């Protein structure tokens, strides 16, 4: 035991080390259970999504586009040149 380290500090380091080992073990177990542990080729074994992650649905309005008139195109090009020059 190092003489310059207080007892509580040594206990804290030990508790953190044990917690890190337990966390790593639980993480590996969860990855194996979900089928995400790396195989020989390093690829996923299963192609089904994880049960805890909900399926994403597209949200928001559909994309819109508007045709610009030649005058608007020129004004936009001028604005871009102005902003590019600083």
C-alpha cells in the first residue's frame, strides 16, 4: 500500500476498478445476447433490428422545390458572390 495515498482513496480506486470490470462483463453479455458480438469476419450475425430500438418513421412535410425566375437566379448568384468575398 502506498504511504502517500489515504485509505479512502485506495478503497475508491478499488471500487471503481471492480465497477469497470462488472460493467464490461455486462456489456459483453448484452452484446452476445443481441447477436452483435464480432464473429470471424467481424460482421453482424443477425439482420433483425434490436427489439429495444423503435422503428423510425419519416416525420415532417414532404420536400418542396420552386423554380426561380432568371432575375431571382441572378440575384441569388450576386448574393453568393457577395458572401464569398466576405
